[in-house]
């Protein structure tokens, strides 16, 4: 395991984290005040890439995927 990695014994604690999609953005803005800037920068970093499709991993609310899709509407 790499430093900072999650060991098997640590995975049990992951079940303790719950988030509500309705309050996720508010929570993220409280924790990461520049969250909207982060989304914008991620999307802008894909400018110039010919994205025929975009893979959404399904591990959150889709905020990042929506920002990237706005730059690549034909990929939707």
C-alpha cells in the first residue's frame, strides 16, 4: 500500500460517510471555497480536446461532468 492509501481495515469506516445530493454543493463550498473555480478550471483544461464522449464515473453528483460537458456539448 502506498503512503496515505486506504488499507482493508480502514474500508469499514468508509461506510460512515454519507452525503445528501441536495446539500452537497453547499457542503463543498463550505469545505472548498474555490470549488466553483476548480470545476471551471477542470472544464477549461479540456478545451481543444476532441471529446467524442465523456466517461462519468458515478462517484459524486456529476458537477465535474456537467462542467466538462458544457465545454463539449457534442459528447453528451
